[in-house]
């Protein structure tokens, strides 16, 4: 199990950008466990996630995130498939599915998420510090709509529980 500080900025995109060749593609399904509330003031998230890699191999994780805004604490540990499958039914009606395109450029990894059950495309990037600059890559810049890093309605947990904000 590892606990790290996550410094992440997130934007909504107008549409799916043309992803550069060489992107790593993950098929993700994640669900939120009922003991963690989206209304909790500490915004504590407990999720389980399966990540299917391009070669068909799957990995499983349990993650808890704490905090709001750009800087949060993340505790994550790997699960085996049997544990994931045992917990998965508890996440009914609190799930999201997305395809993630990971593109490394200029020392940063841009993660473009195309949601499969919502009309939504977002991009996130983890930064070395809260105030680090991050210039958008050329392939992405024209598709940026607005930043939602500090808007809790656009956290994956809130999207899984409530859907898109009106």
C-alpha cells in the first residue's frame, strides 16, 4: 500500500482530440464503495478499479482519495481479481466506465478520459507542485473548454453517483 500526494489539474474538453501515435490506452471501470459519501466534507473517496491494458491483461486496485481541489492525498493498493469481483457488486449504481489515453509529452503525462456512459471527455495531468506551469500540447490545446480542478461536481466519484451536473 502506498500513500502519496496527488497534484492534479483537470479540464473538460469540447470533443475527443486527435490522440498522437504511441498513446497508452487503458479500459477502466471503477465503482465507489457505499461506506464513502460524496457529501463527506473531507471528500473521502473509496473506489475499486479494474484497468484493462492493450495486451488484455487486467490489474485491480482499491484507492482512497482525501481532500479537495488540486492537491489531495491518495492511498492505493493492488487487489487480486477475486477480491475485486467480491467487492464489485457493492458499487452498483455508483460506477463509471472510460477509455483513458495516456500521452507523455514535455515531461508530463496527459490522460484523456473518454467516458463511455456520459457525454463527457476530460483531460488531467499530474504536476510536480501546486503552482507548476503546464502548457497544453498542440494536439490538445484547441479542445480545452474549461478547468474543473476545484469543482467537486466533476470528480469521478460525483459523476458516478450523480451523473453530469446540470
